[in-house]
């Protein structure tokens, strides 16, 4: 053991961690500005900023573009483009891209492949369990398993605890201003009630 090691060292004396001075990478700046525009329902601006961010390699921007094409946010709905963006983001481990691909195959937006959809949901769920504090992505992956495959939740832990973690994450998003999560919260609560009734 090194006796010279001082456990009481105060890093703040040597480093000034002023968050406003942190230079974000350009792709993150475009992504954040795109998210702000999206939340203000300025989808055209959001798409432009997401495209800039994606061109710089930002995986979340790819996934967000997939959503814009999936839902037709200021552009025509294009499920093939949505699929393409989501597949690219999924390769790099983007949780929403993985479960959104599952939705496309389950809902018939692409040729219906329920078993493949199931595998995608499971994969997104497993990724979410390793990133539980990511309340923007993990709850939605958990919700798909709660909704379609609740019996499989027990393979990963306590069904009730997983369901409550899902709801907690959605509520946190709503508290931070996510205007798109009210219906998601309602779905999660309905799934929780079914799980409790089992």
C-alpha cells in the first residue's frame, strides 16, 4: 500500500468544472438543437439538424431521423427510409432503433415477421437492462416486453420491479417536458395492472 496516497485530495482545487465552458462536439450540438426544434414541433428544422448530426456520425440522430420518416414529421411517411435509418442506428447499439424495427415488423409496416420482431424486442430489452438509467430509451424497450411478452420478464428479474422501473423512467421524461410520453405512460400503467392481476 502506498502511504503517500492522500484520499482527501480535492480535485476542484486543480480543475474548474464550469459546465458552460465545456465544448460539445459538433454532432452533439446539432443533435441537441434538433431535439429542441422537434419538441417545439418545428420538424423541418429538426430533420435538417438531425441530418447534419448524422452526417458527423451521431447514432442517436440516425434513430431520430428514422422516427421522423416513420411518423411523417413534416415529410411524407416513408417506412423504408425509416427502416434504413433505424437499421443503421441499431447496428451501433441504439436502443430505440432496435425496438422501433421490432414495431415495424410486428405492426406490418414492413413484411410482418412476428418472431423477428420478438427477437428485436428481446434484444432492445436486454440492452435497456444494461442501461436502466437511460430514461429516454430504456422504458420503451421494457414496455414492449411488458405488453407483448410479460411472461418472459421473469427470466430477467422481478416482473413488478421491472414494470415499476419502466413507469418511473417515463414519469421522469414527462417531468422534464417530454410531451410525447403521456400515452406511453398510460400503456405502461395498463400493462402493470395486467401483470399484477396474473
